[in-house]
C-alpha cells in the first residue's frame, strides 16, 4: 500500500537538542589512550549508542518542557483574546460545537426526559401595580425548585416573561441591599408589564436538597454537578412560564447578575426560547467565574465567556458592566468582541452595553439600564417610564415557599438525586453508541494540520496553533507504518514509537493546583488519547496498526473509538480494567466518560 506519510527528507533540527548532543562526553571506560583497534572500535560504537540515547532523551525532555499543556495551564483568571470570525458560516460551525460542549459539560446531552412539573403556586399577595406568589416546581422527579412569581396588576396580558436567577448574594433571591435587590428588580419589572419568575440557585433558600459545592470524581464521570442542575432548573423555569396563560411564549427573556448572569449565559446558549437578555457583571476576558456552579469539567476547554456570551447573537442582549470588577474593560474589549459577532448577522444594533461606576452589583443604575433596554426592545416604547419606583419587598416568610412547610414526601436526598441521574444516563446510553459524545468527553481533536520537527530518527509532533509536543522515534521500513505506545514493533516494518503526555521522558512539571482546573484543562489521560490521535493524523494512512501495552491499551482503545481513520488495534487491555466507575477513577480519569456511554460505547465503536 502506498504511504502518504509526510516527507522526511527535509530535516528541521531542534537547536536545543542539537546543543545537548554536542555536550555528550566520552563514556568513562572509553579512554583515548587505548590503542588496540578492536577496543577502539568498540569504544566508538559505545559512544555512538550513548550519543544516540542522549540525543533521544534530550529531544523528549525538551519537547515535554516546551509543551504548552505544561507551560500554559489555563485557569479562571487567564487573560483571553477576543474571538475573531470573518464569516458568519465559520462562526455558526463554531457556535454549534460550543452549544454541544456546554450541554455535554452540564451532563445534559442528550437532554433528560421532561416530566410534569407538578406546579404549586400559592400565597398570593397583591400590592400596588403587581402581585407576588410562592412557587414550587418539581424540575426532575423528587427534586424541587423554589421561587417567586411577580405579575402585573391592572393591565391586560399576555405579557413578556422573564426568568431571573439571583447570583451569589448572601440571601439568594431575598437579597435586598443597595448593591443588589432581587425583589426590587422583579417588582419594578412586573409594574412595567412583565411576568417575572425569580428562582433559586441550588443550595439557596428553598432549594436545599443539594449543597452548593463541587461534586466528586464519581459524579464528574456522569456529568452530574451544580452547573447541570442549575441549567436544567433554568430550562424548566422557562417551561413553567410557557404554561402561564398571561405569558406571551414568543417574548421570554432573562436577566441575572454575577453567578446569575453565568446561568443566563448557559441558558441562552442552549435554549433558543430566550429572545432577549441582560447578563450583568459577568462577560469578561480576564475572569470566568469562581463558583463550582460556573465551572463544570470540560466547560471552557478552548473557550471562554466571550464566545459563550456571543452565542446569544443575533438576539437582543444588553451587557451591563462596572468599573470595579472583572467587567471593567467591557466598553473597550468584550463589547467590541460581541459587536463583531452580531455584525456577521447585520444585527450589531441588537447588542448594547452600559457601564456603571460601582463595585460588583445589580444596583439601581444597572437595573434601570436593563429596564430601558427591555422596554425599547420588547415593549417597543421609547417613552415608557423606566425610572425605578420605590418598593418594599415582602418579609422572608411571605416569599419562601417552604416557610412553615416541608418538602413533598417524594423529595430525594443528595445520594438519591445522584443515583437517579446515573440511572437516567444508563437508560439513555442503551441507544447506539455516539462517537460525538465520546469526542466531547475526551475534548478530542482530529487536527487539520500536524507539524513535525525531525532530526534523524527523532520526531516531535505538534498540532498547528496549539503548542503541544509529542516526541517519538521513527524507524523506516515497509509501509503501512505501525504506531507504537509503550510497546515494541512486532514486525520489521516502518513504525513510529511515541511517548505520550506525562509518561516516561515526557513527564514534566504541570501545575494542577488551580481551582476549577478541569474546567479549562484536560486530564493527563485525555491528553494521552489526544497524542495518539495527533500521531495517527500525522501518519495519515488507512488501517494503521496501533500496538499498545499496559495501561496504554486503554488510551489507544479510546483513540481508536473516535478516530475518523480506520485503526487496526493490537491493545490487550489489562484484565483488571472493566470500565466501572472506580476503574475510571483509579486508572484513566476522564470526566463525562460514563455519561458518554462508558467502556461499552468505546468497545462498540472500535468494532465498527
């Protein structure tokens, strides 16, 4: 079979490796005073072997030291550059991928089955121009979301609807200070002619069946966590508004600040029913959010909140920022980035910004900016009075749905919620294996171009524009070539033996300490799978034989399951690995892998 292996005639030496080779010293037993020809020949041969080994070692060590996955670990405070897309079609391909990435990171790909909400609306209080009621929704069987429904009084509907999560204020949806008043914005929006549903974040106020903390590794395997639970609650909140006869289903919007704005970004990204929005104090190039509810594993690998916010385009959106938090650059950085995406749709006017000189907030000035934008965009009135009117929020007992009440008898505890989530995922995994979901779990890339730096039989591969490094040794021979990982070539043919990420001579310092590390970075195991895919792409041949031993057989099987090129797999997986949750945790940790179908899906895809 003819090989399409990249030409190897043009050799690009790695300067540092060449320098290292020049410093190789004569082995101690090879004295220059030995005159015997046989001994001298042996000595020269030993020197050549030693030099070759040291050169190989220096290449691998240098590659690991230069690998961007070690040198440029990303975290929530990394400074990101604005996204640049010249063509609408190019952006829409990217946007479609980002929506699936968000949905998968949330554990919601595919979406769970929607069960009846068991809506409870009660405790109505009427005030001047609005009413407020308590709400309890069963967003999934046995899990209850609390909230309040604010409606206009003295007006005829149907009205636009607004979902409004609160953010990380101390009192949740009851917060009422000069910096942020959740009841204040809901009261004023209701007076202006909107039906507003203010609802809890998980672990706040009425919604206490699950704590507001990061989940463990087992839950991460199944895509279970705060991000997914809150996104699901937001989706069901929209479902709830759609059931109300006084809500116009074609005019549903969203607003929230801080962590509540993050919820809005995720909701508007995956739910096209959101027709207008205002995320307040969140979209930033220099900070992506610090709570576990904003930072699920896989969520921002290769992306950031500027791109995620742009998924609202071309629907109307107001970006409210402040001079005293991470949105301080919005008028000069993030807003122009959003405009550029909206411009692709000829809808640049649909994205606006307003800057407030204040600490992190959703204060009166910020709220009035939102009222003004919504009035112009949704109510289509420039003359509508949007100045905030005085308000007196109800006492906590008149707002809390579970005040002097208990949860329904079918309410689940945390462990039961997790097990129910996993059971639902098992049922969805019974369908045909899905290569796309495995690709998302691995955050795997079949690169368009792989660059190779070579010197003799030494090879260092790198995906164009990424800066990763995969070192290997090439042996000429009959084609097609074999790819080796932790294994020797069983034949005399051509082969490439690679040292995958953080193994052998590729071990190098990698700072895994940043909070939310897995939100922005892949695990070592997922990176090893990527290295195998990168090598397969560079070899660029059909039916590559992939020979792997030990734990490398797991990585190779994963790579084979998602490779678009046919792979002939010679990778006996250790008998101790059966694909259980504990196996993945102990041997090959990849968040979301069980949600994507687990080992059964991997094996099924390798057989196709």
